[in-house]
C-alpha cells in the first residue's frame, strides 16, 4: 500500500497566512514537509511560519509576494531554492471576494436601481476579483512548477469552490473565476501528464471566513443573514465547514496515495453538491 511519502519535501502555499491555507500549511508541516508561506502580507507570513516551526519543529519560512506580479514570484522562488532547494508541492490558495464585485440584489425584477444589479458592477472590481482568483493561480504555477517539471515529479493543488459548479447569486466575478480554475486544472493536468507532475483541485463548500462574512453575518445584529440561512438549509450537514476538514483531501492529493489521480476537482462540502433541496 502506498504511503504519504512527503516527509522533507518542499511545499509552497500561496495565500498561506489566510484562513484556509494557514491550516493547510500546518497539516503539511505535521507530516514533515518543509513549508513556504507566501502571502502579500510579510508580517502575517512570518507569524504563520514561526508558529509552524515552534509547533511542528519542521523548517518553515514566510515570504512576501504578489501572486499577480510574476517578477515578485520569481524573486520569491530564488529565495526558496537558495534555502530549501527544489519545490515539490504547490498549493494555490490565494484568492477571495470583494463587495466591489458583488451585486446588492440576488434576482432582478426589473424595477430596481440599476446600480444594485448586474448593470451596477464596476469592471475594476470585477477584474480585481477575477484576476486574484484565476491569474493568481495561473502565475504562481508558471513560476513554481518549473522545478517540478525539471525533476519530473510534483503535485499542484488549486483551491476552487463549490460555486464553480453552481454559481451563487451576487458574486459573479468570484464564481466565474473559480469555474475558470476548474477548467485550468483539467487543462494543465493533461498538459503535464507525461512530466510526472499531477494537478488537482479542492472545492470547499461553505466556510465562514473574512472574505464572506459581510454576506453571511448581519453587521448590526450579529445574526445569520437570510443568505446564510439558505446556505445552511442547502447543506445536508446543516453547518459550515472548518479549514482543518479540508486537510485530509489535501494530504491525499499531494502524496503517493493519489499517484494515479490528476485533473480532478474534489468537493469537500457537507453534501451541498448532492442535495436538490427536496
């Protein structure tokens, strides 16, 4: 039976200081993986890396890089190669949503203020969210995966979303970008299929974090919004997921347990994708 076989490998986690990916970095470190926390915020990246070293006694470094700036990523790769050697694992976790790319109404009736609908979306906000989630997956892969192809082994895990399958109301840019991430995952898996590099995605269901709190928690009352109630009613487990509940799938996808798995998007969603609502 195949073992994990990931001890002492080098993993780069973009968005590594964030809600989901800091937990993913910890899960890798717990198995002896040397982790690189790449985040736009250097202070946050350093803190996560320091916490990992203290808790798991495995080497970890924090680096600041902008996933939309190839030169910034290339500079970080030089540091990684100098300190740890070649990169074996890439987790593309940088992403997020913004009110600037979110409509105020879910379904138009035709008599709303256009600013509250699709027609009021600001293209700058749309571009920012789409680029962060899609190009912020594409560009790090262009930079960090070069080591994997060179050594003819490696695993890439993209962080998608359940709204890549069924787009959610209001968040047009985020839904479109995550659908693009799924397509890119499949495309790149085929492109890399003879190089020894596998490419897969995890599609989390609903977690309550900073990027969606403004949609799910009423600022004035602290109670769930009507949208949050719909989410929980559409999730058979009737709760939000937690970041640590994604880590089993991550460890599977980056390890030898999944040596013949590439080009898949795995939902971790509390049953959301299986439920018709009836």
